[in-house]
C-alpha cells in the first residue's frame, strides 16, 4: 500500500490539504524520483537548478493556505458584495439564458474545459467540429464567405479588422473613419491600437458628417449595425463610398439582430466583427466571450486568429484541422500581422451549441420577441410624451429626458434596474432574451406611467420595411437535428468523446503548463453574483469584483516582485502588448520617443516579435549560443549599436529552452545601462513562483498567463487572462479604461475594464488554497517532474539543452533530429504515435524544429509520468526496429500513426507489423481510439472549406 495512505490523519496538516491534492507525487514518490537522479532531497535539486543569485530570500507574503471549503466560503463573501441588478445597459452586453444542457455539459465539463488548442487535430475532432459550427454560424448570419474560430472581444476584433483593412486596402491613406455611434469601448481600443502605428482615427460628430468624411481619402471605416444607441441604418451608400476610395468597410454587428436584418455580406461590408456573448454566455462583468471576425474571400489569407478547415485523413475520410495561418506568429514572427495565440474557444463552442440547440427558427423567435417588446417599450415611452433619438430599433431605444434623466436613472437604481446614461439628457434601454412584459411595464413606470401599462407583446418591430432579412441561414442539418435535450446531450457527449483532454491523460505541452484545473477552483465561475454582472454596471454593484481584482493583483505583485498589475489583457499576447505600450509611453514621457528598438532572442515565442511590431517597434534579433543561452557578446554588440534607440529587450525566463540562464542579472544590467527596459515573458512562471521573482532580479515588466501557471483551464484554446505586471516607475502607464471611468495615459487594451473577469475566481481560489508554501512546493515539484522525465529518457532521447549539472527547469526538449537521419522518423511521427499509446503529444518543433518539448507540471502523479516514459521508451524500441531494417522506413507503426479502430478491424491487413503492435496501448479496454487517421494538411489548404460541408461529404 502507498505509504501516504497509511499516514495517520493527525499527521496531515490541514493547511496543505489542497496542495496535497493539487501536487501529483506523494512524499515516497518524490524520494523515489530523487533517487533516480542521484539526489538526496528536493532542496538539493532546487539548489542545483536555480541560480543562487536570483533565489528569493524571504517567503512570499500571502495569506496561509485555506481548505477548499474555507476558500469557497471566503470567496462567497466577496461575491456577495456584487449586487445583481437587471441591466438594460446594452452597449454590447446582454442578459441571456444559458441552456442548462450547455452549462452543465460544456462550461462545467472538464472534457471540454481542460482541452488544449487543437494543434494535434487527430485528438481534437470534437472541438474542431464545434468550432466549424461556430464559423458556419457566423458566416451564415453575416452572409460572409469566411469566419475565424473566435477573437478575444469585440473591441480588439474591430482593432484587428482596422489593421487588416490597412494592409489590404488599395487606398494609400492613414485615415480610419469611425461612425460616432459605435460602442465607446470599441472606439477607445481602436485609438490605443492606432496610435503607435501612426494611423489617424477620425470620429465625425454625427451621422451626416460621417457620410461626408467617407468622401475623403481613408483606408477603412467602421460602422455599428444596429448602432450603439439603437438605430438601424442602411449602410449600402457608406459601403459604396468607401469602395470608391479603395477603402474597406467594417461592420460591427450583433448576431441575434442579423436573424431579422439584412446581413452585412448582402450590403457591401468587407469585414464583419462582433461578440457572440448573447448566444448563451453570461455577461460575467465583461468576459470571457467569443468575439468573431468574418471577411470577404479575397482577405482570407490575411485573416487574424485561427481558422478551422475541412481536409481528409490518410484513409481519405473527411477530417478537420486548423487551416492556413494556424501559427502565424510562429512562422512569420516580426512580420506577423497579429499576435493572437490563446483566443476564446470555450465560449465559441458554447455559442455554437446555443445555435445548434435553438436552430434558425428558435434564434429568429428570440430576436422577434425582443424586437416586439422593444417596439412596445418605444410606443409606451412615446405615449408618455418622451422623444426617442431614433425612429428605428431592434432591441435598444435612446430616450430624450432633458429634465428628468438623472431622476429616472436614480429611481431605476432604487428599483434594482440599470439604464445606460448616454448623455446628460439621454437614457438608453436595451432589452434581451431574458426581458419580459413585466420588465417593460416596470421600465414604463420608472418613466412616469401611473397606470400599470398594458403591453402588447405583438407590437410590430421598428425595423424599416426595406431592412428585413430575406435570406436563409443555418440550413446545415446540424442546426436542425439536436433540438430535444436528449439529442443535444448526446451530440455534446459524442463530440467530447472524440477528444483527449486532461480528464483522460497528461498533456505534457512545453510552454503551455497544462496543470490541474481543480473543481473547487471552477465552481465559483457560475455563481450568479459573478456571472450576471454587466461590465458597465455602476461601481457600487461591482464591489465584489473590485475586491477580487485588488486581492489578486496584490498577490501577483508579491509573487512576481512587481509594483502593480493590470488584469485587463485577455491573453498573454495582450499582456505583452500592454507591457510594451507601457515601456513605449514611459520613454515618450521622458522625451525619448526615438527609443523604438526591441531586442528579442532567436529562441523567443512568436507572439513577442508580433507584439513589438504592433507597438511600432523594430525587432532586432539576438543570437543564442551553442548551449541555447542568449549570446552575451552578441547582446553587448547590439546594445552598443542601438544604444540611443534601445527601447527594451524581451526575454523569457527560464528560457523557452527550459533552462535557468545564469547570466540573467548581468543581462538586465547591461540593457539598463543602455537606457532600455527589460520585459520578462512570464509564460514560464510555473518554474519561478516561490523561488524567484522577475521584478526582483532585473525585470521591469512581465505578463503572466493565468491560464498556464494559475490554473485557468485552456478551454481548448481560451479563454485566458494575461495580467501585465510593472515596476514602480511604469505604474502610471498601465492601461486605463475611460469607458469605465478610469482614463489613463495608455488607453484600454480590452473591451471590458477587468478583461475576462468571470474566470478570475479560478486563480484566486488556487492561490488562496495553496498559500506561499504550497505554491513553492508546486514549483519545486514541477522542476522535479521534468528532471525525472529527462533522466529516465536520456538514453533513448537526449535532452537538447540543460543547465550546469545537466539539469533542466520545468520542461525539457527531447532532440529527435539524430533519429530522423538514421530512421526517417520525425518528431511529428512520434507525436502521432503517442496518440496510439493514449497521450497528447508534447509541444512539437517549438522552439527548436525537429524536437519535442515536454512539460509535465507538478500535478501529474508518478504513475502517469511512468506511463508516459514507458510509452516513449516503447516508441524508441519501435524506432530501433526501423533502424535495424525490421520494418521499412515508409511502412511502420510510426509513419502510419495514429491508427483508428476501423483500420484495425478491417479484414485485410497488409502492413509488416501486427494489429496488436499497431494498437500501441496494451490495455485495449482502456484505450483511446482516435476517430481519424493522420490528417493531410496540404490537401485542406489547397481546397479551403471553412464552414460545415454539405452532409454528403460525411456520408461518402
Ligand atoms: C503561451 C505563450 C505566450 C502567449 O500567450 P497567450 O496567452 O497564448 O497569448 C507567449 N510567450 C510564451 C513563451 C508562451 O509560452
């Protein structure tokens, strides 16, 4: 029996009760692993791995670890300080009913939320199908030919669309014209993004001047459809004007409204963006939600984000995978046009399922009901003598109340109702799926109706006669086949059964930190006090979020050694961007705006150069030496050469090579001497927490990835949170948020002031339950697990880079390039063969082509590490048989991996290895069977299909 099980209960400290669940190996397991590497203690390992000159001298000042129950109770108290009002604010965020079958079986289901980004397509067919449904939903409703698989939020989607227009439009202008009635947060993010690129955001003061502005040179224009305050304009003329100037017209739109209105693709829009939040995703104080982007066919090869496409597998069967620019930042680096890496997959899956559940008629009915109630509200307000700003409406009315706006808004608050304060004299009201006739009656009473008003729910919508949708949408059978809950439940289950997520096996992806996402961390995210808050609700209703934000920021400061943190960025890439903006603004504030050179080592993650490019910086690459460390001589030369213009260096620590570089302190000092700042990419923070703090060893700015180190699940490729952390003198340059009443030198980088607020409770719970010593223990175990794998695999697969003593940090790069020469087997073949053994592959060919980067994390127990090691060793034996000439180079279990059950059940079997050998995994009853064989990427890119194909494709 395992010794841990025999320990008397009294020996178990309550304070580390959760840490013992989060950390995989037990104390005896740890002793066994240390013996395997010839070490006496964990302490000895850490001393051998972490350079002495950066080690933390004092423990982190965090509250003592709480049990799962106590932490939940404490968080409940914080949550209860949020007050859930009925919000009629609109402005891009609406009440919605999340179907229970979707909430329970997707949002709360680890088979969905613990999955990774679908780079390994063969084990991701379920989520890829859901994303293809999402793309089909967006394409159908917008009437555009191509849509991507999600964007971070509507405002950043609009900014990405502006950038897409700038590089694709024929016009030579730097002017981007924005209609005055777009969502204010969108305008703010556009301004933040345009400024470093030198683009001019023109904001005409009213509708008429906007149309005149389109007669001047511009490269793009943005309109909101319906407009932020509720008007439904016919934009055909605007599109024609933009096209006459070889500019692109971008429409920000609302998918629900498009069930009733002519879609932008039918009136000339070139790019369409928006947010799918109201399709079943709670407001959550601003996120996470899946935004989207669709474009005309001619733009598809420059579309940012990820695109799911249909291809075929080795057996000729249809199979899905990420198409085209899948890892654009990695391939194009500083020439990349967008830095989006983690996006919003889980919310996109939910929105797609909402459409599958309701179907086209259901969606239209919901929209129709909202439009009728809105018309009834508008009628009632006019009957009371109020003038409305617009005669048209879908779900929003803007009311002139010159004498009474303040009084009405105050009365509304007393009744538990939030209205939008559009101006001193105007109030906005937006209805949604959750609105009822009783709500309309209440609203009318707030505006002075004395009698209980009679609401005619069949009032004709105020949609102009010429602006009615005639075209069909969602005609694919998937949107017609799962309308009973039984069918829906089984559809969701059938998709998740196709995928490998953390609920089945270890996902040892280097640089991605796929650790436990504990259930107690997940529970609070659907509490109504967190879920049903509008991001622009008054601050006194968001006290709970304010406290959560403050505590989490304090703790992250303690952990990183920085002075302040902003949680606004929606992913690591956005944190990078915000951090570089801070550095840029700091230089400018000192009259040093010419400092625009950003040094980046050749081993960096592709988002680093892409973010620098988006800040208008010039990337200069610094070489790495033979040990994979930054070449200090080259760095010195580049600092000297660019001394007057040096803005910063971006390093990753420990490096993307999985090594603690000894010279990090002198490196930081060198850059500082030349007037530059040091950006430390915090993606590898899981190797540092509790041991060393970037803010203390020379870093000036870092981003963290809460979806890596701090337990927010990857959700199949998002949501994420990418806090940006800065040193004291950079604090004034953290992103502000004017739309939320917090203007700053640097404007908003996300639509919502707290970014993806609704998932912050996950990281709060993690830190609260681990405490300082639990967190440090986790870091040490992450390093232990990585070194155990390295030692056990070193004879079969040498580790490419190591520090002094041969130790690695929290991940190790296995070098498969020599095997390729002797056997023809590539790292990709091994990655695919691991699927047969029931594993998700490690990171493939990053940062070094032809290698696998393994990061086990602290959460994997010894049994799972050994199972992975055994699979890797078995695969090495198979490679040996190829090297020995037993199996041909082109027909062996690796080249043909992964094997489907269908292949092994065929009567004919012509391979030189047996079916049993093909299966890999020895316990067939427990084996994961991939639904498709190896996928042909090239075929899919040549014949690009990015919406649900005609059903015959599946039947053939
Ligand atoms: C994951 C990662 C990023 C990007 O973070 P996202 O959250 O995916 O945007 C940046 N740098 C490194 C080293 C990473 O591993």
